[in-house]
C-alpha cells in the first residue's frame, strides 16, 4: 500500500464519540499511514448517500446500528463497480467474529487501539468480500434478512426497500423486483432471495416469489392456458402472477391462513 498517498476514509458509527475516537487514532498513526476522513455517517443509509457523491478507499464501520447495519452496508458496497474496502468495528464478541476475517475485511474490537487500526489499514489493498457471504453472516447477526436490495442503474447505486417489493420474477440471468411504483433489475438469484426472505415471500412458480401481504386473491387459468395452472391477483398493481399446479394448493392455503 502506498504510504505517501492519503487514504480517503469514511467513518460510519451511530455514536459520535466513537467516530471522534477513530479520527483521533487516524491522526496518531498519520506518520505511518496518512489518511483523510472525507465524511461521517450514523448508519448504512447515510453512508451510501455520502458514497454516491464521494470517492472512498476505506469504510470504517460499526456493525450494529439503527436503520441499516454495517454488514448490510458492506453487502451493498460489495456490488459496486469499485467497492471501497470495509473494516468493521464492534463492541460485540458474542458471535463468530472470525467470519469477518475475509482478506479485504478486518474487524476491530472496541475500544479500538491505534496499532490494531494501523495493522488493519496496512492490509490494503486486498480481495473484496463476496456480497452473498456477507448477507448470510448478516442474517445470523441481525436475525433476519436485509432491509434493502441494491441495483445499478445508469451508473447509480439504487436501494430498494424489501418491504415495498410486491414480487420477484426471474428472467434469464436477472431477477425483477416489482414495487407499486416501478421495476428494478437485480443481480441476484431467486433461490437466494427465497431463502433469505422466507418469512415474507411465498413461492408461486419456479420463476416467481410473491410478498404475502401483496396477495389479493386467485383465479383459475383457462384450460388451454399453457403458462400457468392459476393466477395470483395483487394489491396495488394490475399484473397477475402465474401459479404452478405444484404450488396452487399451498398458495391458496396461505391466503386463507
């Protein structure tokens, strides 16, 4: 890692005193690892807002934060064309911290020490984390899936709130996420989405998952309809979703529950 070119660093922590401490530590090690703090954020959503406008080499991020936590933030960053490195800071050691020791990702236990921070920064550059692995780790830490999905559109990183998605539909290599307002193309697999959000989404068809709250009813397909055994009716949008013969009984039972 070059020692003369300062690293651009973003500090992400919901505690202002924790960010202040990191600033001070970066000042303490500036002779060995020059760095410029280009921004501060109190959670993952605020961090992504900053990253849309500011180039960053390293994100120093707390793990447990309100809104969007550090692991979900890192999973979105991992999908960027040129993702910054992420170093987690955490006060918790009651889960498998070793899971974060993934080349480009280091972790620092609070209170962070100057020499430990220096050692983490000196690991750069390194291989970036795999977003799907971070998603799996995140489910263990927060007890559920992500709050947002990310997609790239005309060079921008867009966030899609999971609770606004009415359905997912697979088509070739992409998955479409439909909200009331519009569609988003995701670089995700339908199987992974089904596993991550099993509590919210129901399988209707080999290519379709529907949000349980979005279901309004069902109608039987015509006898000559080769596309579906039946159709699911949705709240808020006019589209109908195909239901396979295999999923028909379970889907109807779900609506009656």
